[in-house]
C-alpha cells in the first residue's frame, strides 16, 4: 500500500507541474499579445495627435472640365504619405487627383513633410461646394469651394 500511495502522489505532482507549465505559457503569450497591441495603438494615437493639416484654398480654376485646385498645409509634426491621403468633393471619394500633385513645387514625391504645402487638382462633375482632405491618420479638414458657380 505504501508504494501505490507514493506513486499516485508522484503522478499527481507531475501532472500539477505540467498543468502549471501549460497555464503559464498560455497566460504569458496572451499578456505579450495584449502588450504589443496596446503599444501599437499608443503609437498610432501619437501619430494622430502630432498630425494637423489646414486646407488653405479650394478654388475652381477651370470650367471644362470643372477642376478644383486645393492647397493643403501640413501643420503638424508628422510626415504624411500622399498615398495615404484621401480627397472628397461634396462627399464623393475622388481617385484621379494623385496624377496632378505638387509638394512645395516638387512633382516627384510621395512624402509630405511638416510645414510643406500640397497642391492638387481634382476634376469633378457638377458645381462643387466643399472639399475634404483626410490624412492616413484620420485627421481631416473641410473647406468650401470658391468660384464654383462657373462650372
């Protein structure tokens, strides 16, 4: 009877160690994933907090087709990518504006640094009333279009 009790106790102790090892590994991995997600969210929020833009002008410059010239200044501390920037005219997502852009007069650039001005032309149907520019971080600015009665 003594051997069986000792053997049973040894099996229970080994099983306890195995169960604790599995539980600890799962808990540690879960905690690491939550920490990484939290750090990633903090980084994204930091970029958004350092991002600011101002639409300085939104003017109709051509009537056939109706073309709106938009000038936007990067007033924040964050470098912005033109590929992550979106333009909406009267709530309609525009996709053809990236072919005709300049950042401080430079045509061949994909980045938009702090204090630099982005100039873009958007061809639209109808008479535009407002333009909205949205950065990759979700920061947006809206400006009424001037000179739109000519389209």
